[in-house]
C-alpha cells in the first residue's frame, strides 16, 4: 500500500474514532488521547493527521458536510429537473431524514460549534452554494421567496428535532414535511409585500 493510501486510511480511522468518542462520551471528552485509544493508532499517528482537537473538529464538520452533500445528490438523481425545484425538494428531503434520525454525534457537533463559534463558519460556507442553487432555480422573485420560506421551515423542523427539543410528534413533523415537499400546493401562493 502506498503512503497516500495509508495516510487516507489513517485519516478516515481517526475521524471514525472521533465520531465514536463524541457519540459515546460527548464533545467535551474528545481529546487526541481518546481518539488514539479508540482508533488503536498511536497519538503520534493521530497528530500526524491532525495537530489539534480543533483540526479534528473541523475535519468532522467537513465529513458531515460531505455526507449531507452525498445525500442531497442521491435525492437529486430521483427528482425530475423539470420540476423547477429539484434542489429545494432534495434539500427538504435531506432535512427530513436528519429530523427522523437524530444522533448524539450531530448533537455533540452542535455542542462543539457552540464552544467554538469559528466552526459555524464551516457550516455557513457549506450552505451558501445550496442556498444559491435554490435561488437560481426559482422562476421569479415570488417563487424564490416561497422556496426560501419552505427551506427555512424545513430547517426549523429539523434542527429542534436533531437536538431533541422539538415539541411536535414525529407524525406532526411528517405531515409538515409532506406539505413542504408538495410543490403543487405552493404554486400560485404569493409572498407578502
């Protein structure tokens, strides 16, 4: 095995070990020593890939963003581009999945971002192209406003569910996601103003 492949495998093992530590013990217990113990890689090997805990957290967020992008692409392959809202439909579908499968890893990553607001910039930067895609596919200003409203509403359903704070039942969230994904119900709606 060449050095690049070995390095990529080590990096992936460190990320998986960090996810395991966060899920099991919480973000506060994530240390380079804990990652080394969990992964079976020496602390020096971990530090060769990631010099600091901050670097690990940034890699974890990049990993989560990439995972979300893969899910979005998988949904896009199933949606007719002629619908005029394929990106919106795909993003709402991913948010729906996230809301039904909250994990302690995602919750802990939110906690890590609260500890270090710089990490939020990674999430914001990853969201900018998605938001632009929604705006680009809208046919006019009103459709753009309605798409943004639906997208923000889906995020508003997903984030509290992810954090275990949503007062709605799963059935209520499902009905609301169904409504948000039903493009026909939104045709002809006018944004105020």
